[in-house]
C-alpha cells in the first residue's frame, strides 16, 4: 500500500503531489551525485498550502507528501514513484518518528509566537539523515497574527532543503503574505461511495453500516469512521437530531441547549481525562515528585503552566464537540429544505428521515433558512468566545 492510498477521492491532488515528489527526488539525487541540482521549471516548490473542507484529508495529504519526500525505495531508480509506503523513510514519516519530519498539531485555540519560533529555528537546520527537512503545520489557520509574521520570513527565504506544508480550511484563513508564497492545493470532499469503500476495506465495517456512516457525515472520513465504529458517537448524534422536534416551546428550547452543552463538556472531559492524568504524572516524575511526593521548591509554576494548557485544550475540545453537533443540525435542516423544495438529493441522516418529513411538512423553506442562519450565528458566536450556553440557548430559541 503506497502513501497515496490514504487520500480518498483526491486523484487530481495525488497526481500533482506524485509529480512534485519525483522532481524533489531528482533534485536530491543530483546533489548526492555531485551534479548541479535544478528546481526551476519543476513541479516541486519549498512551501505548500493544503486547503479543503473538514474531512477532505488536508493533513493526510500533507503527511503522505512528507513521506514521499523521504522515500528510500530502490524502485525509484527504475522509474517508480516515491511514496512506496514500506521503506524506512515512508514508514517513520507516517508514524511520526522520522527525525526530519516535524508535525505541529495543536489542541489549543491558537498557535502562538513561541511554538512558531521553535519551528522556524528547526527549519533552518539541514536534514539529519533524510532527504528533506519537512515541517507540517496541520492548523495553520490557528496562527496568531504575531506567529504568522514570524512564519512569513521562514517561508519567504527557506533553507535549501526545507519544505513547509501548511494546512487550512481555505486560503482566506491564512495571511495573504504567507499564502502568496505557497503553492495551493485544494482538496474536495470525498464522494460518499469512496468513503464507504474505505470503511469496508480498511476497518472491516459491515457494508450497510459503512454506507450509513458515510452518508450521514457527507464524506467526512474521520467522522464516518468514528460513527461506524463507536456506539456512543451514534447515540450522541441521534440525540442531536432529536433537537428540532424538542424546541416547540421555550422550556424545551432551554432544556435542549443545556443538555447539548453538558454533553459537549462531558465528552471533552472524557477525551482529555486520561491524557491530562498521564501528562501530570509524567511531569511530576520529571520534577522528582512521583508517588505523591511534594513538589520541589520553585516548580509550582511549571505545574500551573501545565494546568492552564490542559484547561485551554479542554475548552477547544468542548467547542469542537459543539461544532460537530451544530454541523449535524445543519445537515438535518439541509434535508428539510431539500424536501420542501422537492429536490431528489439523498438524506444525510437516513435514521432521521421520518423527523425530516414531519418538520418539512410543518414549516416553510423561508423558516428553514432562518433556522440554518441561527445555527451559523451560533457557530460565529462560539468563534468569538461567547459563553457556549448563551450562544446555544439563543440558537435553540431561534429554532422554535
């Protein structure tokens, strides 16, 4: 299995990256042979920006390209494309242990100047043993303005064998000065049939469950996999899809909002609990305070920094969970609008078909659009740090 097999439904992007990996391989091979290397006119460049909607596989494409750049397969000398998926370069890049592939993903709301400066410092180094020094930034849209300015100089004048791979939902989410210096690759939402096929082949999911999960998530690969393999995820989604019929009065709207926020908080706590505990124990051990011993003098600030970082991560996890619920609600009303307009598009959530029909019959397309606008307004409010409960309450009241 090559590194490109993880890119579902992205044939055009795969072809572009394969061509660039060939040119990059020829460039390094020429250097190793003492010849004059050439990148002018090739499909390889030093900075890339991967864009696409959630679930399109932006980070997957970036990691696959990083692996192809480090590929050591002997088949390359016979005309084979880099990215075999089996050699040491490919394997260590994909599992995250390659010395010359740095992947930055954040559990926090933003990426600050400190983390970016560390990446820039590393980007100036020559490859330790690989063919390229590759920096993958999975959440480039979360760079603060100061961090973006720090990154700009490194992207503008990179080291000779350093490649930056930035990922963001759209080009508008990245500073214009940065995106103008990157080659942009736009990924699309994978077809539902392709996602279902991946779930069946790689995860052993039953065909009917795979198709239902792929259809419900509208081609979002990671969400489809979680929905197909996690019973709790299916129950949580079913609860969200019951909200439109629970908000007929003010009391029901407020109760639905409270339950939605509480469920997101509980989910965040569960996801972060084990990780937080492990991080705390590891730090205490490193400070010499394992097994319940007192912290050495002067180290309380270090523990406080860890606790603050964990709180920020929990906040982001809760917002991500809420955002997923709002996405499910948007899909529900999209189905309602489709039924009201008489279109033949497939329902996103097959198990909620009866509820879609009831809500569609009791409303009008104009009211459905206003409800979708209320959900969008809630997402915007959450992005602006409005209290989750207040934002969700305003939305559920507007859904009545």
